[in-house]
C-alpha cells in the first residue's frame, strides 16, 4: 500500500520542513516498510535499499526476456498513470522513465515544454503540478532549481490527493535515480572484475561543481566500505565543500587533484563528466577541459579490469574510439537506467515482492 494521505510529510509544517537537514527529512519520504514513497535525495538510500534495488533490477531484466514475463510486468501497475514534468532538457532520464513506466504498465504523459501549458498564462509551477496530481498517480520531475522537487512533495502532501514525486534531476544539486543506476552499473561490472565495489578506487573527472550526478553518487558510495573517491577537476570546477564534509562525516577516504593523467593507471572506475556550461553566465567563456578528457592513448594506461562511465551526454571527454572497448560501460548505464527506474516505481507502489515471487517460480520451472 502506498501512503496517500498517511504520508508522514503531511504532518510537518513548511517552516519546520524547510529547516530540517537532509538526514532528518529522509523518514518523511519513506513508506512504513522503509522503502521510498518519494525519491528525492541520495541520502534516502542506505546499503540495504541499494542492494534491494540492484537485486530487483537483475530479476526484472531476466523476467523481461520472455513475452510471458513482459506481460506479467505490464500488469503490475496497470491501473496507474504518471506525469513526466521536465522543465529542463533530457534524453536519457526522460526516456528511461517513460520506458520504465511502460514496462510496469503505467500510462505515462508528459509536459516537457512549459510554453505549451498554462504557465504561459501566468500559472505558477506549483499550481501546474497540483493540476497534474489531479489526473496522475505519480509525478516524475526535472527542474532547474535545487530542492524544488522536495517542495512539491511537501506541497502535495498537504492536499487531498498526495502522490509520490520522483526527482529526475534538480538544479546543480542532486540526481538520485542516476546515482542509483550508476551503483547498479558499478556493481554489475566490478563484481565480475574484482568481486564488488568494496575497496575500489573511483575517480570523477570534469565539472564536479555543477554536475549533480557526481554529487549524488559520491554520497551513495559511502555505503561501500573501503572505496576511495578521487575528485579530478580544475580548481574552479571542483566538488562542493558540502560533499567533502559529508564524506568526512562518514569517514570516507578521498583525494582532490587537478592532475588527471596521474590517477588513470590506478583506478578501478573512471566517471567522466562534461562541462555543464548551461549554468555559465551570459557571455562567460566556457572552460577548456582538454586536460580532463580521455584520449585513445589512455586505453593502454588504464587497467584491463577498470571501467569507464559517463552519465551522458558526452562531448569530447570520451572519444568514440572507446565505445567498442569492453571497459566502456556508459551505454550499459543508459540501459540500466530503465531497469533501475522500473524497480523504483514498483517499490513506490509496493509491487516489488511480486517480482520475487515470479522470479522464484521462473527459476524453479
Ligand atoms: N544522464 C542524464 O541525466 O541524461 P539526460 O540529461 O539526457 O537525461
């Protein structure tokens, strides 16, 4: 059962909610069983939840291989409808959520261009989303303002028709579902290569100041003992202090460096990012990131067991010559995103145990 009017956010005033730390907010976003009702911040995911999502994603992938399995999946949430409200551009996050909805039988609808909605007539975004909640059973939203999805989740919780909210990217702040699919990709790849994520060395490279995927992933990786995180960026685009303080609080080892070449040979995973110049001020010169790009010669320097990741879209950070290399996992990330998002939707609607049952029957056939 999802929570509806029983969701714990309902009993908290905006004044109180807006002063809580992310960790204090986490229980307000959960169902009674501890699984997410809203998916808003990376801090919601502990190791038990991450393991559960990864396990369900693998089961769902396998179930979806047959026509009978697809029919079973498509029946899971077939009475539900979802609104995908994306007020920032997106290819992967939008389409993978759309495809995830289709996999579990949810009927998706979209508003991607506010110029086609009554926002052009002066309607507030809050009123727009409240309108969506009258017609749909969940809101999946991307927004340029950090924290806006949380505000919407709180606002809807005060109404007669509260619905779950999924943060599909919020400003320069967080991209929790991307980070979970990144964890699934790391787990699948590093399990085969070195037995798991634990104890690995992972470098993030590029625009770490404005790249929300790295901020969320850095927090999730604190749940894997022994992981050392390397933040490789020019000084002006280095990761925010809040993330480093988070790592300090969790006793996580990390290094900050401007020297990409020096870290490449030692890494188990390299997570490339592009320059997020959509956040540049008008007229501002885009940063030259040549020193933070992979080059074909790096293929010989990188460990045979290492993997290369990128949330995409890419520009020149990874040459296309890398795509055929077995260490390139960024296209697998794209595909994994669909399975992970299907799982999160199933968990929100409390349908995940049906996956376990079907999978057990499948395995004993
Ligand atoms: N990784 C990611 O968020 O890609 P999109 O911007 O295409 O959704």
